[in-house]
């Protein structure tokens, strides 16, 4: 019988958000659990793909945010 891990456990492991005890338990299980290894590989591949995507806001959006921020700061300062 093997220990159960949730997808969230493996995600937290991939992002180094587990305790040392959890890390040790997962690392002990990985060599014997192809399902966990596959899940980890999928998470790492998805993370790599997400990190490769570069999305820039539209210049008009940036301008509006800056203008609103400026207007808000003037309004607060004058109160």
C-alpha cells in the first residue's frame, strides 16, 4: 500500500512550498510512483510554458492606469 498524495501536494512540492517532512515523503515515493512522476513532469512542463509567455499590457491601458493613479493621488493630497 502506498501513501496518497493529492495533486495539490505535488504542486506545492514543485513550487517548493512543502515542509521538510512532506518533501522527504514525496521524494521517497517518487521513484516508486510513475503516476506522481508524471504529475510532477506535467506541472514542470506547464510552468515552463507559462514562464515562456510574455504578455505586455496595451499602452493605452497603462496610460489610463497612470492617469487614474495620478488623479487619485492629487485628490487625496488636496483633501
